[in-house]
């Protein structure tokens, strides 16, 4: 499995877990729900896949590697919220 396919797998699992369409997760919008899911995927991919930040960013809708870095850091600092179950779900995959 390529690293990019690993990120796509995380996107599919997040979509299934949250009932948010994959196209909404990778869409170029800043809606809180979609961004939160993207950031969770960024963190889980960064911590569990040997993929580069650029590979993760491109799989999540042609974003920049610095967006992945920011998203992972922001998500790591926000695990006190009820949506922490998303990270737990993605980490099990």
C-alpha cells in the first residue's frame, strides 16, 4: 500500500465514522466540522504513516505541507473535546 492510499483509507474511515462525505472532507472550505475532521486525519497520518507532510497534504485536497503541520499541531492541542472519539477510531484502523 502506498502512503497516499493510506491517507485515502483514513479519509474513507473518517467519512464513514462521521457521516460526512469524502468530497466535503477534502473540499477547499473552512467549515469547522470539515476542518476538524481534516486536522484529525492529518494528525493520525503524521503519527502513524511514514508519509511525508506533502503526501498527506495532497491527499487531503491539494493542500500545502505547512497546512498539514499546522493541522496536526492544532488537533493535538484540542483532544479535550468530545470529538476525541474520531482520533481513537482512526488510530485503531
